[in-house]
C-alpha cells in the first residue's frame, strides 16, 4: 500500500506518524474547523486530517513554502517577522583583531606563499571553558609555511604511540590538549585550500560559526579565514603575495 | 530468527531556541540461533596466530598459543567454515593444508587442525598487513555471511604503518576481528585500530596461561551470532544534522565516521554481526529551531537485519517554555555522556603519562577516577587503582603510582572503553 500522505507543511510523506521530510507531527487534529469536512467513519484511512491550507506564502530567502504556524522557514530557518537568518554567530571573536575581511580577491591569478599562523585566542578560550587546559600566556604566534603542492597538511597533536606527526602540531609546548591527535587536514585544491575535519573529538570551527564543520567534508577556505579548534587554538590562513624583486 | 526491540531514553523537551537533541537507543536481540547459521554454512572463522620470533621467547608463549588455538578449534561448531593462519613477515595458511579454501568443521577436520597447530613454530618478523589480507582472501573464497577472525599477537607491527592502514581499509566490511595481545610488548593503539575498523574488541592477555580460556570465550561469543549484518539507520528531518552516533554499551565506539549516506536525510551505520545481546547507542542531532508548542521528530532510528527493518525507535523534540521540563537531563544520556568522557580521559591520561607529562596525566586520570566511581563502573575503578593512588574519589584527587606494572597500564588502556549501564552505581538515580 502506498498511500501518499501530506504533512501540515505540504510535504508528501511516506510515514503516517511524523513527516518523512520535515519531521512535523502528522496526526495533529486540525485546530480550526476543517472546511472540506473529512468523511467520517473510515477509520482505517490515514489518521491525518488535512488542515485547511491558508494561501501559500513563500520564504523570501529560499522560496520554500512557509508554514503559517511556524515562526521560521522550516527549510532555511529564515524568520519572516524579523527578516533575519538563523542566529548570527556567537563565536565572533571579540578579536576582530586579525580578520582581513575582504574576500574581494579579484580574478587575478593568486600567487604567493600560503601560511598558517598558529595563535592562542583568549576570547575563544574563554567561551570554551575547558577547565583542564590552561590558557597559554605570552606565547608568540607561530607561522607555518604551507607547501606549494602535495599531500594534505595534517593538523593535530604528535604522538609516538599513535604514530601521528602532524605538520601543524599542537602538542606544544604549549599543548592544546583539546585538539585531537588526528584532528583535521588542509587540502590543496586548485589555487586555494580546503579544510577537512577527521571526526575530531571537539570539532573544528571556521570563522564566526557556532557549529563545527561537518566531519570528513572538505570546506573551501579563503585567505584570512580563521580556524578554531581545541581549547585555545586559532589558525589563520594567510596568503603572502610574492614580492617582485 | 532473532527478535529485535528498540527503546528510547530522552528528554524530549527543548527550551525555546534550543536545537540539540540527545537520546540513548537501546537495542536488544533475543531468540537468535547461532547454531542454525553454522549448520547452514553461513558462518566462517579464521584464527590468526602470531608466529614471529618473539613468540618463542619465552617459549611458554608459542606453547600456550598452540593450546589456545586448539581450544578455539574445539569451540568451532559443526558446519562452520574455518582456517588457521600463521602470521610472520608473511602470512601462511597453516590449516587447511591446501591453503586457499576454508575447511568445514566436523570431528575429522577439527582433529586435523588441532594436529596442525601443535606444530606451530615461531620465527621471523611481524607484518600484520599480510595476516589481515590472507584472512580476507580466505573469507573471499567462502559464501559464509557471518565472518569472524581472532587475531593473536605478542608484538609490535614491524612494517610501514601505511601498509597496515591500507590492509585494514581493504578488510573493512569483509570480516570482523577480535584482537588479543599477549604479554606487554605489543602496542594497544595498533590493535585498537584494527579491532575498531573491523568491528571487534581488543584486550590484553597478560600471561600465556590465560590464553586458552580467553580463546574459548571469544569463540563461544562468535559462534552465538545469528545475524550476519545489522545496521543502525538514522533519519533526520530536512535542515537537521547528525552530530554523532556512538555505541555506548557494552563499550564506547564512535560510529559517526562510518556513516553510509542512503539519501540526503538518511544514513546507515553498519554494526556487524549480532547474537543474543543488548547494545546501547547515543544519537545526537541538531534540528532547526521551532516555536514553543511544536512537536517534531528529531530522528527516526531503525534497526536493519540484513536488508530488513526489524525495529524502530522515535526520537522526538517538543519545544516548551517550561524551563523545569527542558532543563532536565535524561539520566541515561547523562550517564553515557559520562562514560564516553571516562574512556577519553583514560586514553588521554595514559598518553600523557607515556610522553612524560605527569601533570596532565594526573588531571585526566583523576577526572576518570571521579567519573568511574560516580557511575559505579567498578571494573574500571579497579584498573585505575593499579595506576593511580586515589586520595579522594569525589573530587578526583589522585597521584600517579610510582610502581606501575606495564600490563596493568595496558589493561586500563584496552578496557578504557568498557561501560556500565545506568543504575550500576550505588549512588545512581537518587
């Protein structure tokens, strides 16, 4: 039997309890008197009583149908009453100290030396509240030059017994013990770099995001992007243009 | 045929704006008949015995390995296809003698195999990649669907680690492997890597005399698995995301990285073969925020035996402005979050100890002691006490012992992932 059911948000659902697309409860009794009176007596039919559909409104952000009972767009999280997308990042380091925020890199061929600056970020550390790891004081940022091509650049903590010896090593001193031994890698992709988290214990965050990047999914980076990991580690990807001389 | 039942433990209430939903899903199987699978030729078993030079020093080791292998062979049920691999610099199929196929267990073949393993001799190096690949070749020659190996070693892998990694990768999904290390010259992380990828367990056999009993036990549990391939299927609604899926009992194993996408909303997590047993899973998802009063499904968790859905559990989310309801942490979720933290602290503490960072080791093992005591994980407390002197379990104040036995340290490491169920603690749920 392949009865197609429709959920309150208008998705066609293969499940009768909760919508198989958006998870909304299917068997809600209609709050308002249903205009087309459902034929009673047919108890074996789907338990869902179609809700009278108000004029369909589209989400101005992603054009999905909006559920009039919901505060937000079910698909992209857009809030029609305030006109805003889901909560802006909390992570924004009060340290807009390093953020060269112009991604307006034109189409000019990107040449230069890619480096990663390893630094201890106080604002990020304070948010994390990892009691077991102390914030390292008085540690100058380290600059690690990335190779022109070749194997992924590993980010993690070196460990003889686990056989890890990452190029970007947070085993210190000072050690950031909240970084996984095999935490993430930078992958050379075309002219630029991508970040991939290897399912690290504490996750990896890019710029002002509150959610960690999904594991095992390369995420393209651009010059100036900040990568946050562990208890206090901030990695800034920088492109130092070639000096003609 | 096994009967599966699933049960969910969660606090379904979320505060306004909250989006993370955690649940423990308990999967129980009963009525599975491993014997039927054996009789039907559905089960295959490969014993891999380290025969590198170190196994002859002390010579009790290779002798114990012969006895243990014989005990394991005795435990193989009639109809199960089996082989014995001798592992050195290269792997050789020691039994059956014709080398490329598995033998079918009966009184005659078991006798021949036991006679063969009584001649196992030690000598040469250790290249575990060849052992695994040999086992994979043997399994490939068989139509059995329940494929299990026992790997016994006493030493460190002596080859390019990349070769072992490659071999593990090509064996994933081909068979399951329980790994055992005898003595203290093997590397826990190495065997854990193999066991974890091949959905098996790892443990230390401190002295050769204990090998026989352990092999009997392993074989018995392998022979009792009647379901070849169970799978946990997790569906999340559009806009939601799986944070992690973790087995939390009987031991902690993160399954997140094993996800096989089925469609944009659904992923499968292979669980391997099942017997009559109970396992618990922690599923954590982030769902889109909803208005207070809205109820939605945060995850539909199904269990598949082969291709068939045999059980299902619903993880719900209900937004509420009743802070007392949303602030409550479900006791099962809290307990298993603690058990996972316990395992991580032990492993990190021992790692720190090895690298000479006693300060970090003290903090981590102290926290581990605190968690183990509070959750009633007595087995782990006992193991911890062999590595640290506990001054105050409530605050996790410990001192690293000066006289740590290497075997105790390794036992703590291998068993760090063992968990106990909720309510095991004397003080739990007050």
